[in-house]
C-alpha cells in the first residue's frame, strides 16, 4: 500500500503519524511524508518581506518533515519525503494524484484552543474533494505501559448502507494493512417508517396498529441484516473478529452514538454524494466527519489497479 501522510507539524499531524505506526506495513509498502508550503502572494512594495517569509517557511518545512519521519521509525515501509508550494488542500490532492497513492492520512487540525473534534479548513476541503480514500485522524487511545508495550488493536466501526460506495469502503478496509485480529463492528442504520412515532404513544393505539408497526420494524431489521451480511462477506476475507449491530433512526446520529458506546478508534464510511458530482461526499459522511471525536476513514469508489 502507498500512503500519503500529510503533515503540518501540529499535534494532530503527529497523531496521524502515530496512527500509521499501528499499521502492519512491510518493505513493499511506501509512506510519503508530505508537507505543503503555503503559497504567499506579495505586493511589489513588500516583495522582500514575503520572499524572506517564504524562505523561512521552506526552512521550517524541513524540520516538520524530519520530525514526522522520526515518529515513523518503527515502520518497516519505505519512507519518502515530498514538499510543494501552494494552497495546502490543493497541494495535498495534487501530490496524492501524481504519486498514485492508495490512501491519504492527515490530522483534523482546527482552530487553536478549540476541541480537537472540529475540522480545520484544509482537512475539510481535502475530505470533500479527494478522489482517494482519506483517513482523518482525531483522538487516539494511548497505549498503557509506555512505548515498549505492544500497541492495542484498533476498534473499527464499519457503517454500511447497501450502496456501492459503502461496499467499496468495505473492500478497501479489508485491503488495509491492519492485523487480522482487529475487532471490526458492522453497523447498519435504517430510517424507520415509524421512527417519528414515540414509543409511549404506540402503547395507546389499538392492537391492529401495533401489529402493523411491529411488522414494519421486523421488515426493517430483516433488510438491515441482509445488508450487514453482504458487507461481512467482504470483511471476512481479512478479519476474524467481526460483530454486527443494527440501529433505527438518523444514520449520522446513530453512527456517532454507536462509535462512542463501543469506544471505536476508527469509523469507516462510504462517501456517497449527489449523483454525477465526482468527489462530493454525502450528508451522512460529512456529518460523521465533522462531529465525531474519533478517526474517520472515508472510502471511495476507487478503480482496481489490477484492471487497468
């Protein structure tokens, strides 16, 4: 696997690098440590100032790259470094395309002093526009016993909705360099036909209506079970510890709730958006990415390189 690790020297970027060390990478894999040097326009009367500032940014870029490479020392994969000048989000996506990476990994840096679950503008823009699978790293469980102790397996929550996008995400998850023992929980959330009827009112209706409501819920659970089993067939090609759960309600809210209840380290979602608009993520993926306090992997409908 070829991974583009985008870093800006922030704490969130360091968390992203630390997460990469949790992958089972081999010498056949490659990690590109990438830093975008911000493009700075200048006016004629301030040209000297901006040129000096640009020089400083290039000097700092080297230090940022070196620091990230140092975090990746435990990794067995080949490490390559790269920089380019420009707007950060555009530079990241251009490098990912030109290097033909399989996955982009980046931190979720937001405003200083604001809780880390908020996305920075660069991360948000890259997530919306990326044609590659993108892993946005937020909070991580700290391994107990120090660095010398074996790092715990990541808890992975895979949300599936039956779309081609979600199955592409499942296939990509199965191809990721994660241990086969990684705990994976499959989740399907169904919009219930009776979700707008509070349970306390259902008990007040007659038996015939109760039976219809119960039948509707049984059908919904059965349909969800079928979707989960199809996704499970993809994941069983790699993972041995797979559990399943079904929720009824708002998909984004239920994904976030299940991830917190299960203490997920990473949530995997497809990125189905408006039909015909390439690269746009759907409202559920966008809401999960924006409100989650864990890492989020957004799968894409990627072309199988073996079929080119």
